[in-house]
């Protein structure tokens, strides 16, 4: 029986440990805005009503505008100096590109061009991955 307890505890820690670590990260104001943005992003894949889709795109744009004024936790930890300034500029540029992409999604919804919406949403996925790789620390 004791031989089964340790593997069971290890399994529980492995499964729920990352969830706990992720929950701690989501406490930052930026993480909260990005979580809201992610929820809207997911809705784009299902939305077929162009008016609702355009409204969702505008909502997502608002989250990006709030997020662009914030500093990612990873960059906050950097020592002040030229490297940090360059990283912040790169972050703002990527967020600006994301904002423009969301404006394009809104325009595609308003044009009732669902194939264009689908294509643009696919590009958002790539932007999300690129941003996370550049500005989020890997979980340990």
C-alpha cells in the first residue's frame, strides 16, 4: 500500500502543479487582460454573426490597448537600461501589430467575409505564439 502512495502523490503533483503555477501567473493585471483577450480569440472561431464578431473584435482591441500600457512581468524583472528599453519597445510594437490585426478582423466581419475572418484568426494564433515566446518566462 505504501508503495502506491508515493506514485499517487507524484502523479497529483505533476497534474495539478502546473495548474497552480499558471494560476499564480494570471494574477498580474496584464495576464488578466490577456486572458480576456484569449477568451474573445476563442470566440472568433465559432462566431458566424458578423455584427457580433465585429463587436467582439472591438472588445479585443480594448484589451490590447490596456495591455500595451502595461509591462510584462518578465520585462519588469530586467535591470533598467538599454536592453530593457529595447525589449519594451519590441513588446509595444508586437502589441501594436496585434491591434492592427484585430482591426482587420473587425473589418472582415463587417464585410461579412468569413473566409477572410478565418484566415486572419489563424494569423492571430501565430502572433500569440510569437508574443508568448518573447515575453513570457517558461514555467519551471
